[in-house]
C-alpha cells in the first residue's frame, strides 16, 4: 500500500508520523528490507517476525470452463462490479445461491455476506467477489477461480489502463483458498477460461518484486509556505508548482495529485482558509460518484459559513430515511450515501466542532448498512428489475464469451474483447444506445438530454450517408446506361 501511486503518501505519513511507542506493521516479505531501511533513517529499531502459511494451496491443471462446473466452496474473482452482477445472475439462474462481495459495499454488508457464505447450514455455497476479499475477511474458500487476469489500474501519470494482475495481487487473492481457520485443509487455484490458466501459472511462478520507494505528498505547512510567496495562486496551482519544483531522494516518489487537484478546483470558489481547504482536498473520495462529489461541495459550503453540519442537515442532504433498493441503480445510490456518511465521519476527526453529531450519523449509517444488506441479498431480483439503460453494460466480457461459446482467455485478448464490447457489436443501423453510451450516462459524464441529441445527430448523419450512397448509386447506374448506348451506336 505504501507504494500506491495515489494514496501511498497516507501510509508513509502513518508509518513515520504516528505518536505511538510501538507500531506493528503487517505486510509481505517484499517490504521488509525497505521498511527496515526507512526506519533506520529515523533512528527507530526494527524487529521482524516471519510467519509461514499453515495450509498448502495448489494450482490446478484444468480450468472450470463453465459455471455448470462450480462446486461448494468456490469463489469466482472478478475485477469489475458489472462482471459480478452478470455472473451472480447466471449462477442463480442455475438454481444455486451465491454471496456477493465488492469494494464499495459497506463493511457490515461485506461481513454479512461472508457470514452467509461461511455458514455450513446456509444453502449459499458460492461466492462472487472482487479482490476486496484479499484483505480483512476470513472466508471458508476451497477453490479460487479467476474470471479474468486483467484489471483496471491507475498508472503513475494518473491514467486508467488495463493491466495483467501482478504476482503480489495474484498471491494475495490465491491465498484466500484453504485458509487455516476454514474447514478446507488445502486450497486450490484455477481460472474460469482455459486460455488464462498458463498465464496464471506464469504469474505465480515469479517472486514478488521488492518494494523500493514510498509515496509522498506535499504537507499543509509546505503549501502554506508557497502560498506566502504566491498569494494569488489557487491551491491547485500551488500544488502543481510545488510538485514541479520538488526533488526526492531514491527512497521516495511524489504521489499522483490529480484527485487532490480535482477536489481543489471543485471548491476553489468557496471562501475557506488554506489549511481547511487543504484538509478537505485530502479526503478519500471516489470522484466518479456524482452524488458524493455534490455532497462534498455542500459540506465545504456549509463549513465556509461557519455553520455546524448537524444531524438534521445531513438527513436533509441524503433524504433520510431511505427505502430499500428496487434496482441496481438504487443500490449504487445507497452505496454513495454510505460514502457520504463516511466522509462526514472522516471530517469529524479533523473538525470536531463543525461536525458534532457523529453518534447520530453512525446510527443511521448502521441502519443504511442493513438496508444495503437487504438489497445485496436480493441482488438477482434487483438486476432483473433494472431498467435497460443500466443493464446495457451488464453484458460483460464473461457473459459475451459464454454466449459465443468460446474462450479468448489470454490477458491481451481479454482487453481487446472488453474494448470491442464497449464500442458496440453492430455497425449497420446502430444507434447511440450502446453499452458505452449508457455507462457514460450512469457515471454522470453524459446527460440523458445530450444523449438524445447525439442520437438525433447520429440518425441524421446516417440518413445523409444513406441518401448520398443512393445518389451515387443512381449516378453510377445512369453512367453505365450511357456507356451501353454508346457501344450500341458504334
């Protein structure tokens, strides 16, 4: 985590700045040498305890190939929420129950789904999850099945790209199989598609690359110093200038600042002192969720008026009380509301006087957790009830493969298949109502009215193209007839 390109700085600060007599750090062996060297620079003593895995796990020589071949204790690992929706629906269509775990679910819901899967008396024997199962959950898994070996990643430039999972990630996920505390004495690891299996074996055959650098981020004090010399610069500009001029030694790197700048630009027009503005911009927010970003903006505006963010104010903001979700869109919104309540609690640790009602917010967050749990328990019904604008993206890489009856399992093929699916499957007469279009609407990057305008323009262009093709065909026909008449005269 300390070398994460976006949030690694938070772990570096925690490790170097915690006011504690003793700090216990858990991690993989690849981090030991670096952490020891890092601590030596501060004059700390380091004591290392090494633990061995108590149960073995093996890589199978065959892939699962079909969801018909699942057995109790299986966990299918996906790297997108849409794949989870698609696969869980296909599993329940086969008469089996499955539990669902992914990163944006509240902790209580994850624990509830884990308990359901672990319970030997519960009919739920299959788990569909993202790599969120790799941390903090004790699961009774016999076999880990990788649905894909590529996942979206953010590179050092802040660009999103599809990459094959690393050895560290593969080991972390594979290690969930056959845990010592589970009923299975040995774990198994394989893939859903046979073409992915040799790739997985290749990944797991490598040793984990040692950690060599830790992330850093400009501190509030450093930004204030720059602001003194550049009083007219915005916070976003100050951070940009600082990063462009800063130099770090070989043990550190400067984390990507795009998320920080995004939040800084969002609240630039709100009158806040520099220190408060800085703290707001370091909040861990998913900028892809429009409701969370809007709520963040309202938090900052209320804060700037020096008016406490009371429980009643928060309830009005999130329209509390909330009903159980009726479709996937409702469930996603409830997850966003949970994130907003998390944001309130995060800010309450920094501004206790301005966020006074933490006890009440925790209470409704627990109630919201139960509502989300209810929705996840009925997730197949929610998927069926979801309107076409949202179900468009649900025909994911895995479902397209199953319908085609083939496998394109290699990592590069997975990525190409995913890109082709986003562009749409038909060329002739296809409107803008493609999976990509509906995804842009869902993510707030494209409004429904703008989408309809694009559809009209698309249809108009298509008609013009057809008319021009018809005119050309008619002209060719006339020219051909003239040619024939000239030949006859000769």
